[in-house]
C-alpha cells in the first residue's frame, strides 16, 4: 500500500524531453532572428551614410546660395555639420563630416570646407565612400557644386 501512494504523488518541474523541445525552439528562432538583425544593422548604416551625404550636399547648396545673394557663407562647413555630436555609421569615434582629400570609411568629405573663400566658377566637392560595398550596394557618392 505504501508503494501505491508513492506512485501517485504530484511531481513538480519539467521533464528532460520538455526542456529539449524548448531548447530546440529557441535554437530555431535564433537561426532566423540573428541573420535578419545583422542585415537590418547593415542597411541602417548604409542609409545613415546616404543621409549624411544628403545633409552635407543640401547644407553646402544653401550656404552657397546665401553667398550668391550677398550673404555670407559658413566659415567652416565641417564644424557646423559636425555640431550635435555626429559620427560615421561605421565608427562612432570618427566625425561624420571631414575636410581634406582622404576621408575615412563612411565620412562625408566637404572640400573646401571654408565656403567663404571658395572662388566663383570653382566647385565644392562633396563625397562619401563605404568599405562595405556588398552590404550597401554602392561604393561612393560624389558631386561637385558650382560656386557662383
């Protein structure tokens, strides 16, 4: 009689099979979610790079338009664009906008950065390049804005 009572006692906890099924489900979800998340991060970085390029292009156009109407263009476009703690999408330790001829990955180059001294008839170059061309499906964007 004592053996029969032991057989019907309530058992608490999970069985090994239940735990293995839960682990298998988690593994399947991770196999789907991780690659999707990595792809999302790459696309977000590429979009941020393009957005930074557009910001620089529009800002330079606006500053040059001010100058051609008798106003004064920004003395240093790069410093103005970097205000607000902007960084490249690929390296948070680098500024998003630079002057000069050798921008790093994801940095937007504005050359010359001092628009107030840019000569009429010359161009202001705005360009960006990326090291991750397969993720972004673009290697670089570049344009020259005519100074009037």
